[in-house]
């Protein structure tokens, strides 16, 4: 049954956002991360995580990284079993960028 993250999970996400972790764009299938979003502000990443609807076997993962511009934070969904999750072709393989909305907190 689908659910939003509880307070315990959100506290764990807060800790993960302080942990250096590379973006999941390298080998996302091996890492079982099927979708993620990147933010320039930590608070935006934390706020986003509150609104992720999770199914059984899905978990929020997060981390902090940097690029040539500066710090960034990412939040994604990890699945326990890719085969049970479904279509591997639906796995996000690149970062999402919204060039039409430069004011967006997402990259």
C-alpha cells in the first residue's frame, strides 16, 4: 500500500542529506535507484522528500554532492527488487534539468 514517509524516515533523510554521496546517475540500475531529483538548496531537497509516495519495497535515499557551480543535494527512490518493481526501461538514467524554469530550486 502506498504511503508517505513518516517522521522516522524523514529524520533519516535529513542525515543522508548531510552525507557526501555521488549522484546516482552512474550505474543507477546497480544501485537500485530508479528516480531522483537534484536541488541547489538543502531545504528544498528536504521539503521534496516529504511528498514522495512510496510503495512496498521502495525507500527514500539522499545525499550531498557538488559540481563546478557549488553544492547540491539529491533525493531519490531506491527499490529493493528491480524485477518486482517493473519496467527497467523506466529507470531514470540522467539528471533532470528544467532550462525553461531557471528560478526552479531543481537543477
